[in-house]
C-alpha cells in the first residue's frame, strides 16, 4: 500500500476491515474494524480497546503509521 499517515488523517473510504497500521517506529499495531473504529491492545489503558479514530482521543492515533493489508495467496 505504501500509505503513511496518522489514524485521523487516513481516508477511511480507502480502508477495508482488517487493515493493519503499525507505528513507523514499530512499537504498536492497530486493526481497522470498519466505520472509523479501530481495535488495539492499549498499554496506556491496560486493556484491549475499540475506539473511533476520528472522535476518541488516544495518543496512538497521533503517531505516524504505515498501513498494511492482509492478502490471500493462492498457489
């Protein structure tokens, strides 16, 4: 994909559920669930959290990420 952006700056219309943005420094991974919602194991909250990337405040949403997508490989 080659998309690099913070979560609030990503165009969610281009995302599909299962997209995996990881922070550029490699310390955190999020999973896009759809409809602007993201799931993550948040060490600051001490639990798994589902948050809205546009409405909820979360420091991980402000760190630049690089986006990856699952792809099924067929033989």
